[in-house]
DNA sequence: GTGGTTTTGCAACATAGTAGCATTTGCGCC
DNA sequence: GGCGCAAATGCTACTATGTTGCAAAACCAC
C-alpha cells in the first residue's frame, strides 16, 4: 500500500506545511478532521490506540504542538486543566468556541465571531479576541 | 488587636458569605482586592509568604476554591496551565479579561462585555459568554 | 539503496492540582 | 473567661498534565 499517488486530505495538509508524512501525524490529523468537537490529548491518544496505532504520550504532545505551530490545528485551554485541540478549518483563529457545562464537550463555532468592538481602556493594544460561550449543547439541552 | 469592632473589607466579605474569618482567608482576599490583575495560585502563595503568613499549598487551593464558590472571586484558565484568580468586583461573571501575550499578565476589564448577540446554531442554549482579549498591555506596548 | 535530517520512543523530570486524615482554630454558647 | 464542636489547616502522599534530553528508527531526496 505504498504505490498510491492519491493523498488523503490529512496527508496533503501535512506536506503543505513542509512536514514529513508519518503514521502518527496522519492518524492524529484524521482524527481531528473527523471530530465534531475539540479533543484532549488523552482522547486523541485513546482514539489512536483504538486504531491500533502504537504511539508514545510524548510523541502525541509533539505532534499536536507541531500541528498548532503549523496553523493546521488550534489549542485552547479549558476550565479543567487539559488543553483541547481542534482543526482550524477556515482562516485565522477568529472563531468562537462553545463549551457545554454539562458534558464538558467543546465545539468550534466557525464564522460567528461577533463584533467585538470593545472600547479598551487606554494603552491596550488588541491583537485578537477569543470568545468562549458557555451553556448546554443540543444533546444535553434536550434532557433539561 | 482583637477589640476592634471595625471589620476590613475582606473580613466583611468573608463573614457575609458565612465563612470563618481566618488569617489565610483575610490575607488572600486582601491580596486579591489589592491586585490590579488576576493572580495565579503561585503568585498569591508568594505574596502570603512575603507577608510572613505561614500557609500550606493545599490550604491556599482550598481557600481560593472557597472564594470562587462563594462568588467572591472568579477563576479563569489561561493559556499556560495555571488557573488565575481575581475578585469578581461587580455583578455576575459578565466581564472580559485582557491577556497580555508578552508578559502573560491577565487583567479584568469590568463593564465592557460586548454585545455577544451571536446567532448560535440550532439547539445550543447560551448561558454566559466569556471573552478574552489578547494583545499587549500598556506596559509592554510602550516598548514596541 | 544510501545518507542525512526529521520524527519517534523511552525514561526521567517538572508543575498544577487533589485526597484523606489528624490537629488546630474560630466562634457560638454557657 | 472557658467549653465544645464544626470549620479550616497542615501534612503526606498521590494523580494528572505536560516537558526535556538523548539514542534509535523512520522519511524522503538522491
């Protein structure tokens, strides 16, 4: 299975960033691309294990860091102390996140960055705004 | 110095929440009240030590948790994995934070919660919005 | 295939936060 | 003022998350 000339979306993304296409990288990126929510290092590691992909905790950290540095993925700090990762689908980091306070799930909400025309006190230079919405996701909200 | 009938702001706040007025609690709360920025557990611990107030790491965690639960202080997760604490001066948690990407300092920006009239995809129930602005603080911005 | 660089895997370390339990302390009550 | 009891503290040990250094392995250009 090496004569393929067809590259998967994950493989294309990786080569486009000038990185080597490795088992772990492809698998991690595919997991992130397939996920409808932000995943923790742990969840990704579990998914890898389920696919029978042997890997090291450290490798995964480094892979994720590389994806973030390359601008392919993005990292966000949650209320628990675990960082969550997701694919930065379109454009810059200008997208909001929705954090379900019941199941703890974090989803990316693309294209709804609001008018954050805040009037900052003097001297502050605004670079980018990060918006996290808290509430209940569709799944948890139904039960209420 | 125990015949005082006058209570400090910190002491009043503590008793108002039905908690006991202890050395550590008063000191921590006074530190938070005096701070112009959000502080990490570590920074607060250092400040306590400077005041010669003996304390335990665990006690500080518990004190801070209590303050947050009582609604006196608020907790926020930063990009580093340390939680930062600040006094929730006015009203609910409806205030934004400014994170200086150069010195890492986090300040609370009261009264500038923007119109987060975001149109959520179907099914999401918005509870509260958390806004974190990134950029340079006045001090760091000057040097640029 | 060969060579050189990137990436991985391992082991050890670092930091942030938590749990259980005995001791101390604040504070209401007498 | 002293007593008792619940709340708070301090200790030790532990968990979880993330990092560093280095040797071995894997990628990929040639």
